[in-house]
C-alpha cells in the first residue's frame, strides 16, 4: 500500500510529491526544503538530501513508533537513512 502526498516547501513556492510506502505515516516528513530554499540557506541542519536537490526533515519519533509497532524493529535502528534506503518515503 502506498500513499501519494504533495508536501509544500517551507517557502510555500514549490511542492514535492512524496510517496509513502508500507504504511509509513505521512507525519514522518514534517518539513520539505526545495532547491531554492537550500540556496538561500534555509535548510535545517538535520534535513536529509533526496534526489532533485530537495531535502526532507523527518519526525523520527513517528518513524520509530512505526518501526516498533508495525515492523517489529528496534526503534534505536531508525534514522533518516533507514527511511529513505528502505523505500518507505520517496
């Protein structure tokens, strides 16, 4: 099961279409930064780069609860790489 969501950038001028897979809650992505925001230095230092020059900031508490409850995975193993590399958000 996948859910497609258009998330606006923090500047409000652009949006990014995100696909959430395997039941990953959409709340796991709490901020989106477009390439223009990055050029202007608006990126939070903990945002994770994704293709196209965009950055995503994750709510890791949500991701960890999902991993523990739905996947039976130790929440300590969950980080942005787990979310992206696992294909949970694209």
